[in-house]
């Protein structure tokens, strides 16, 4: 996410100075450097024996976790894709919109670290889940009722909500597993299907905008998704393994 914040803050200045192709080339070069670094690290890593574990969780519960992760991550993809156009439509410059997206992403990073530091105090995950979901919902309501006029408030609410929801979704998934091997297999299912759901949100927003409606309808659709997440979160009672 820190990399995403850097990209959001530097994209417009680089485009203004260098044009589109050099800007994309710089992004591609950074990705290539990351790949080279990863390959150099992977060569020296010892290959562990793969352990195949059976997921003992019911199919309905797995789908519930998948849906929860997918809708929650959909809030991130939606905001990432359509928040800058919202501010540009409200009269902001492209550079200022990029800076606001960078600020939101950095807020998400801080929220994620806060979850890691405080989660042990909440054996019942429903408490932090409801807090961050209500913050996310409040941030979306700012975009619905005062788009472009409450940037600091909406950015803080959205950043804290989205940034904390992602690790909480993973933690809740881990809570349902009995062993590390089962946790890995369960998480692969939840993330694999969840990201497919999340990828639909920017597409739906684009279809809404192409139909002639404002982005307000997209924020309302996402708000309905957050309300569904609240209903699902209430079902995540502390898991007791016997």
C-alpha cells in the first residue's frame, strides 16, 4: 500500500513533465526491479515439503468468509479507481486528486499497523469489525451527501475503515482454521474468490457512470454492501476448536 501511495502522488507530476509513455516506462522499470529482487531472494530460500490439508469448515461458512472478504476488498478497489475522478469532477486538479488518494492509502497503512498492534485485545472480532465497518459506511456517506467538499473527513474515515478491514478479514479467516496448513488452504479459497468479487466493483461503477448516472449511485451500492458486511460480521462469534 505504501507503494500505491507513492504511485498516486507521483503519477500526475511525472505525466506532466515526461508524458505518458516515459511515465509508464518508469512504472514498468520499478516492477522489473522488484521482480529481480524477488528472484534473487527466492533462489536462496529452502523449499519446504508441501502439506496438503483438508478444510474441515463447512461449505456455507467458507462461502460466507469469501463473500465477506470480496465485498470488503471491493470497497478498496472501488475507491482506488473512482475517488480521483470524483474529486476532478468536483473541480480539483489531477495532481491534488492524486495527492488525496496517496493520503488515503497512507491512512490505510497506518490502520493496518494499528490492527496488528491491538487485535490481541479483542478475542471477539465482532467488536473491531463493527467499528471499522461503521467508519467505512460513514466515509461512503460523506461521498454521497457532500462529494468533494469534505475530503479530509471522508479520507480519514475511508482510509481507516478500508485499511483495518483488510487485515481483520484475514484474521477472521485464520480464526476458522485448526492448523496452519488448513489456514493456508482456506485463505487461498477466500482470497482467490474474494478478489474476483472485488474486481467487479470498479466495473459496476463504470457501468453506472456510462449509463448517465452519477457516481453517487456507485457509492450507494457499496454502502449497501457494507450494511451486508455488518450483518455477516455479527455472525462471526469467537471460534472454539475442540
